[in-house]
């Protein structure tokens, strides 16, 4: 599972790093936060979602907005949501 998550993260980072802007990060973060407790997922899945969220915030703070958006989209997938637009 971890290898699949890592591969997916790498692909998503490559795709979104060229299209993301700083404005998307806070909107996507709010989307994750608003839906985090609504969806029933296992504790292990929640741990992955929280790690991706934390990683996204750190990337945003470093100015790596494409990386941040990609991580937040993966977090949304971990919550069984459609990625935010």
C-alpha cells in the first residue's frame, strides 16, 4: 500500500506542479478539513490522510504549491472524496 501511495503521490506531484497556484492550497485544505470527520475511514487511513495534510501544509509554506495541491488531492482520495477542483 505504501509503495502504491508513494507512486501515486509522485505522479500527482508531476501533474499538478505545473498547474497549481498558491490560491488553491487554502481552498483544498478547507475542503479536506470540512470533510475529514464526515467520512468513515479506518484509523490507518486517517493516519495517511493526516500525514498528507501535514505534508501539504509544509509544502505550501515553502512555496511548493503544486506539491501541496497534489498531496491534498491524494488526501481527498484517501477520504473517499472526489479531488477538489
